[in-house]
C-alpha cells in the first residue's frame, strides 16, 4: 500500500528526481514559462508553488531556504524582488499548465507550464461586463450592423 507516499517517482532515483526538480524550478522562475512533459509539469507545480510562497514571505530564513532549492542566485534575487511581490495578494495557484499536444519523437504528452500574471487573481470568474462573447452575440452584432 502506498499510504502517505506523495509525489511522482518519474522513473528516477531520488537524487536524480531532486536534481531534476531543482533544474525545472530554476528554469521556470528564470524564464516564467517552460515546456515539459505532463507528469513533470504536474509535479513541478507543487515545488514551484512552495518556492514562490517563500518569495512572498521575504524573510532571510525564506531566502536561505530558497537558495537551497534554486540553483542560481540571480533567480533567487528575481524571486524575492519581483515574483514574490507580484503574488502578494494571491493565496495560491501561481502556475498554469496548458497541454500542447504530443512530442514528435516519442509521442510523450507535452505541457506548457507558466507563471500566471499577478493581476489574474480573479481570472477563473466569469466576466462582469454583462455580455457574453460567443458566436451568437457576434451574429447579432452583424445583423445590427446590416440593418443600421
């Protein structure tokens, strides 16, 4: 039984998995958007959200913990100076995973994982402008223009 065994193994040893996640977190924070396989992206989301939470805290202890995870000091500086304050009011969910198809060589499912914009705090809610943008409303607009 696998009770209380969280995280994906990704067919790697624990040291290889640790190094892989450190590299992926560093690349994601540096570039703010990377392309990888679906299982790696889903596992990276857990790690990246923890590191961004450290960036939001802003303390010396949090900075040292982030330096233990992220391999580049310039990326840690960016995390604490720009990325952390950007998500100051957001309670979680700092990354977005978009499935982009299959890899050409081995047909592995690929995803794009990116940091969401800090102002997207209410991005999942419906627009409050009243008018839904769809095919029907465009058709009505075209009819109104034709009759006018």
